[in-house]
C-alpha cells in the first residue's frame, strides 16, 4: 500500500519538486540540491579520467605537494583518516598513488602521486573548467563576481560554525566524555 503525498502549491515547491516551506528555508534547500547536482556533474565529467568524485581533490593536493604524510593529507583535505585510507587504497590499486613508509620514521606512511597519474592532471583541470562553465552559463561578469563573493561568504560562515562546533566538542572532552555533541 502506498501513501498519497499531500499536494503543495507551486510557491512551496522548488524546481526539483522538493517542498521548501517549514524545512529550514529556501536557501538551505536550494544549496543542498545545487551541491548534489554539482557533485553529480563533476563525477560525470571526471568519469573519463577513471577518478571518482572527490578523488580529484586528493590527487590535486598530491600533484601540488609531492610526497606527504598520510595524516597531513587527511588534515589538508579535512577528511577522516579512515576515509583517506580507503581513497588511497583505491587510488593505489588504480596506479594513481604510491604509498611507502617514511625511511626516517617507519611508523609514518608517506603518499605521493605516481608518475603515471600526472597524465590525468590536464584532464582533471579540463573537467573542472567545463564544470565551471556550466555553473556560470548565462551569468554576466558582474553576476559571476557577485556569485563568487557570496559563495565565499557562505563558505566562511559555515567554516566558522564548524570550527565553533569542533571547539565546543573538544572542551567537553575528557575521561569518560570523548567530547561528542
């Protein structure tokens, strides 16, 4: 048996049909949909490179930084170390990264982009340029500048909120209380 969804007026439904009234507001709902579409479009454009969405950030970091500690890579990407380990395992299996123990400290794992991976660098750059073109299509120079400026402010607001939340969690940490919210 299926449940009939209530009818919502056009003013309450976004372009993808998602009801926006009462669930955090238009901007948050739209941003969530845009983020999802951006990820999907980026993944589609990256598919010919053999990289999955998200892996390109890791590769761009390695192409720019050279050999780095795996823990530093996780910190730079603001990802959980276990997520980075899984990503690296897949990229290593694909021949895109090389992992080795630090000769000066065997406890440390160093990661670098493989020589073969450098052929992907211009393809990744092209994919991101095409994605940027799709995003900005139909916007004039002033709108593009304003859009970039507003997105940077939104990013700054969200990063500040995340940092504040992280500090609160750390303050509550201690024996018997790991600082979980």
